[in-house]
C-alpha cells in the first residue's frame, strides 16, 4: 500500500477553522489511510473566544503546531508567520500545503510553501472583489499565483481565473507551472448542511438573550475598511440605531474584539453612549460557530461585511445587506438575495425595510452539492 499523501493544513482565523473542519472530516473519514493531515495554527486569532471554541465545537483536533504569531502590524505578523511556517515545512516535509480564503495566514502559508518548493492547494480560489485597496483582495490574488491547485467554490470564480489566463483543462500531474482549476463547490456549504441540525439541538443563544425566532435582525461588522474609519463606522452604528427605532425590531450585534475596541476609540462619545444604552441593540460578545448558525437561521434579515456570513445567510435562505461597495460573492447580488448598501444610511434603512416586508423567495443551488471537501481530496490524490 502506498504511503499516505501528507497534507499540511494552515489556518489562523475563524473562517478558516470552519472551512478546515469540512476537510478534516473527509481526511479522517473516507480518505483515512490515503491522506495524512497535520494542522498548523498561525495564531492570527489567538484568544479562546475567536479560536479555541471553534475547534471544540467543530470537532477539529488540537492543532499540531501553534505559531502564536498574532500582533498589530500586518507586515510584521506575516513575516513572523512565514518564518514559523518555513521552519515547520522543513521539519515535516509535507507533500501539499492547504490554505483557505484570503487572510494574512493564507498569504503567509502560500508564500512560505511555494518558496519551500511544496505545492499549494488554495481553497476558495478565484474570488475577486476587484478592489485592490482591500488587503483581502491582494491576499487572494497572491495565493492563487502561488498555487498548484485552485479550488473554486462557484462557476464565477472559475471564469475570473480564466480571464486572468489560468488554463482550465490541464490534465496529468499538477504543478506550479501547470496549475489545475476545479469548481469543487463551497466547503462552507458542506459545513452548514452538516452542522445546522446540531446547532438547532445544542445552541441556547436565542434563549440566553431573550430572542424570538424570525423577530430580530442580525448584524456583524469586522472588516478593517469599516472598523478603522471613523466616518464609516459612525454611519453603520447610526443606521443600526435608526433601523431599530423605525421598525421596533431588535438588532443583534455580536462584536469582534477589534470592532469593540475601535468603537470605543473612534465613535463620538455621545454616539457610543447611545449605542450602549439602546435597549433594542443587543451587543453580544463573539459567538461560537453553532450559536452563529442559530442566529443566522432565525434572523429575519442579516446585515454584514463578512464574506462567510453572506454565504451562510444564503445557505439558510436569509436576505442580506452587505456593508461594502462590492463583494467577491457576486452571485448573491446578481440573483437578488443580497444587496450592496455600503455604509449609506439612507440605503441601509430603505433596503432593510424592503427586505423585512418582502415575500419569501427561492434560493437556487449556486455552491455545489455539499461534497466540496471530498472533491478536493479526490482531485489532489488523482493529480499529485
């Protein structure tokens, strides 16, 4: 029997823990004995609320290595990650490095593996917001350039890569100079299908916070473009307060630690006090994956700047307002289930009221068959 293929999975941020869970189930399940997995945590999200709870809820094993590379300056953090990852790669000698999405951990992992002559598999390849002012856009483009396997979640992502000159019909062994592009579907869809019923049974977040199903708005804000700009952050907060005043619908806002810090630093003191005192705005600490699924499942409307939350809301048939001028998940907007509102207060309020009063609609299957992780494992084994 041939030796198992050694895959080094590199994670560091909350969305990557979720995506890695789908691959880990496949590696330890139907592909056991054919693939051997090792998990490296860069430490990008290092506290228990943003890291440890996700591993326990998702059934992910404790990372084999934690680089503890968190910090405030992106350049320093990326360099620290790369240094640690190169050391791990040299020691473990994996056959493939697997990176996810568009975070600094993604970029560091792709660069460190490529420079160490280890082939890279990029999950969520081909996504483009076409806004290079966003660090995430640069990260995803660079990760694609370093990759041997480009695993796309949608047909739109495949077309983006085709326009950039990536070949779509390579056969035989995959290499950096002969990369392979595959529309495998979305691993987050795999997870939503797997965990939605678990969340229904185990999550108590609605009961704990006195929330009624289909009677609240869920909001999340975490992107640097919004949190680090006082004008944009102010507009978002004012919009949420006014939205509750107009509709009498509670707004639930789980706060990323960084967002909470920026609110205290950047908001006018009177607005910050109004937000804290508003009875209809529920400011929650960060919630785990199962609680977030429960909140998304039961929300009447989702307002977010998160790419992952956009998709999960779609999987769960919830309308979404996107607090950005563009999105890498263009299918959601094209099909009318998400609306780009940026931080325009009038547009946020008008579109929110329209969505709250709209009739239910159909959500077509845009993100695969729920077996993305299996398709990824099969393709790597077939072409490695």
